[in-house]
C-alpha cells in the first residue's frame, strides 16, 4: 500500500531456524542485542525473521516459503530473477499484540507505526501478529511479501482493491513436501482454514449487502480496516485473473501499479472498454453464487442456438456443463411463457453415474433445489443481481422485470465441468 493505511492488511508471520550472520541484515539490526533479549533470529538470502514464538513448528519453515515465493512473484509480475538478487526484507512475528515492548526495546517496533489489527508492511520491513493455524500464517506471509515485492519492483500498489486483492490471490497457496505453489486454485474450505473470504461474501449477499464491481473498485484504504474488504478485493482479482476474456487485460495492471488509485482505476476501465457492462453483470452472477472453486470460465455466459418449433415456440439446446446461457428472448414485466424441457444428462462424477432430467435429483440439493434441476433468470438492463426462478420439467413463467431470459441447471458453479449431455428447452409465449 501507499502506506500507512493501505497496508493494514491482516498479516503475517515469521521466524525460523539457523543463526543469522550480520551480512544478511540491514545495518541497523544488532543480532546479538536482539538475541540477548530472548528473541529468535533466523535467516535466508532474502529474509531475516525475528520472533518471540518458540512452540510453533511451522515458523521454522517460513524462510523456505518466502524464498520459494520470490521465484513465483517474478514469474507472475514478469520481473527478471536477476533484479531480486540483492533484495532483502526484515520481518517480526509477534505472539501477542499486547506484548510488543520487547521488540520496541530492540529497536524493531518504532513508536510511529500506525495502529494495525494484525500486520503492517513498510519498505523492507513488516510486522505481524501470530495467527491461528499453520495455513493462515503462511498465507499472510505471502500476502505481505507480495506487497513488499510490488512496492520495490513495480513502484507502487495501484488502487486498494488491486493491492489487497492481488496479495490475497497470490497468497492462496499449497505447501506440501517443502514445495510451494502460490495462486493455488482452492476447491474447499478445508484447504484454507481460518481464511474465510468466501463465507464473508456469501453472508454479505444474503444480507443484501453485496458489492457491485464499481463499488469494489472504489473501496478506499480505510475500508481495509475490516476483513470483509479483503474478501471483496480477492474475489474481483480472482474473477478477472481467471476470465478467458479479461485475463490478458487484468495482467497488464502491474505495469501501471505506480499510478495513484484514481488514475489506476480510470486506466483499468479504459482497458476494459465496451466490455465493462458485461463484466459487471458476470461479477454479480459470481457474487450471487460464490463458492470455493467457482468456475469463472464455465460461468461465462454463452448464447444458445435456437430452432423454431411447429407449435410456435423456440427450442434451445442447453449445455449442462456451463453457467447461465442466453436465449436472446427479451421480456417485459408481466410477459408470460410456458417452458418445457426434455433430455437426460449426467451430473456429479462419482463411483457411478448420476442420471438426471430437468426435474433434478432429489437425493441431493443445491441452494435449496434438487441438484441438476432446470432454473431460469432474467438479466435486467441495469445488471441487477439475478433472481432465480424454478422451472423443472415444465412451468409457466410470469416475468417481473425487463431483460433477457437465461437458463442453466442447478448445480454448484464449482462442479459443472464434469457434467455430460444436453437438455432441450422449449419456450412458448403465452397470450392473455
């Protein structure tokens, strides 16, 4: 962040194992004096860790985690490996936020640090309070390291949503057998205990407090005094980074990270151009159905091919492995349609196939409806959050708003990819 407030992220961690030699430390660090106060110092080529934590095995791995992350930051931000050769950070991991005096006495916790709930990064130093769980402290280490990397090698952080969102996106990781993979595609909450961003977005949407794409982009530094802001920032970055149409544009943003937030956002909107309204609607679809492992590419709306029926209706071949699909049928309030569906398809890859029709499978429910059931929605010109309508095998629909009629089957957006088959949907206009 542009420090101070941009960097009050919920953060990090640190500490490790072997004794540190002075050549790895900034000139102001007195290793012997620090150790004399009972603090532990550990080192690696790019990171000096100082901590009062003695009983957490994961702390000893943090130097290795950080060194592995550097290579991946370079790849993602397209920074040459040679550029980071002499880069070095000093970090403090503090067990208790109310017990910082020993760090202050050692010259490691300046009086002019602003208040922060969990962590703070500035220049080549960061401070963090110990977090619950092995995963979350590693996540926060990578999060804060991302900020420091951006400040050093990109010349800034961009707007707050990008600064915090990209740090959260790259902070999602897998650490197994001493191997690190950042920007990990998380499928379940079990992979990221104590992280909780998906849950925060779900709760906000259920309380009618979901944020539009514009609202996320305009979040200010002070918004990040609360953890929910990190969830929104992460979700936007995840959405843009995975989207088949927007990814290339999103990955150009590091080149303008040195701009002020207002200029950064203006440039980004210019890059998105005429696709901004479409992106805004797809974002609302994601907020409506946020899940771990949300399939951004599969959720991209696609137009349906249509055929006129002899009864005066229109037939569509619905893909069962995609999200909302566009019929091209424009509706007005009070318009009435009869929708019928036919066909068998498979949902949920398991030990045996799960055959399904438009009525769905009542052995398992998703979002309060049978798994695989045909559902509909109307995309309004204002790009409101979608209101889902239950259809099943057959139903008469009375529209309550203006817009375009959409269809898909009812299933988690994280589980579409393994479906097979097609569903024939016939839409017939009903007159008064």
